C-alpha cells in the first residue's frame, strides 16, 4: 500500500479545502513518511515509517 506507514498502517486523511467564499474542494493530508534502515530479526531492511512511530520508539533504528 503506497503512502502508508509499514509499522502502524497510518495513511492519507481526506477532507475539504474551504475558501473564504466557502467553496469546498477535496484535499488530502499525507503522512510524513521517512525511509529508515531497521534491524528486523537480525538483518537490516529499509522501511517507510511515519515520524510518529520514529519519535515514540516503536522502531529500533539501525545505523
């Protein structure tokens, strides 16, 4: 699934742009995804992880 966190599964949220004249057009709020090398079962692999998971420590980062 594109544009989704591989840890928590969080994806884009949808809603409306609302102009000053109160016109509504559809818009999307995208998740802040980062490509991170993660140690998984002893070997490193790249994952697309949201910054909320990185900050909370749900991902053990590898260097």
